[in-house]
C-alpha cells in the first residue's frame, strides 16, 4: 500500500497561516504587509526549501553510502518568478556545496545525477514544469 502524507494549514488572520505535518511541527506561512504580517515564509519559498532539502538529503545520503567523508553540506535554491499571475517560477537553480575529507568530485556528480534522475520525488514532480539547473561544488 502506498504511503499517504498529510498536512493541515489553519488561518491565523490576514494572509497568515500555520501549517502542521504528521510530526506536529509548526510551519509559519505569511506574506509581506499590507496583505500579511511577514510572520513566516511565503509558499513559493517553501517550495524552494522542499526541493533543496529533498535533493540535499538524497545527495548526502548517497555520498555517505559511497564512503565519502561529508562534514558540511548546503544548498542554495533560487528562481525568478513570472510577473503575471500565476506568479510561478520560470526557472530554478540549486547550488550545492559539500566539504569534507578527500571528497571525490566524480562521486559528488554521480550523487547529484542520481538525486535528479531517480531518487528525489520533489525534483521529479517539478522537472517537467520548470527548468531546474544544478551544480555541486567541493569546498
């Protein structure tokens, strides 16, 4: 049987919402004044966070399985939005940085490609809707 995920959002006033997942962690969602109070992340920012964290988890996991000594890892996600509604991303860029002891560049590239092509469900969901460019740098 397929796993089912769920989330609930509750309106807090203006355009502010509080989201909760099965882990019952609060996620604050809002927009800038005057429509909101700027008390949280915008939904499109959360989409970037979701993509970056999904891809990042996969890459780190694969690098560890490849016996790479990962000591630090980060992903910067960014993308311009179209001017007219719906204000969707016209492209997304993921820039990853990994550091550790003797990280093999070929292993890093392989982990990134596997995340894109096979393992990251958020990437798989988005890649047919918006161009996604990726890079991985060893620092």
